[in-house]
């Protein structure tokens, strides 16, 4: 069993951020219906360009 008292606090924070990210994505994907949260983010980012961006610019 892991001893969380001795574990590097940065690892615990990273793990919790990672878990939160996955949970939020799952909830958003379920609620948004037609597009996933990642697809929605790409669409939002595309709207920020005046001209169609290259894939490199979008990334």
C-alpha cells in the first residue's frame, strides 16, 4: 500500500489534476451530445483565426 504521507506532493497534485480532467471530459462529452469536448475546443479555436489556419497553427 502507498504511504501518501511520504509521497511527493507534486505527484499527488498531478494525479488529482489528471483525474479531474478525465472526469470533466466524461461529463462534458455526455452532456454536449453532438460533439465531444475536444471537438468543441477545436471549433472554438478555429473561430479565433481571421483566416483558415494550418494544422500547425491550430495545434
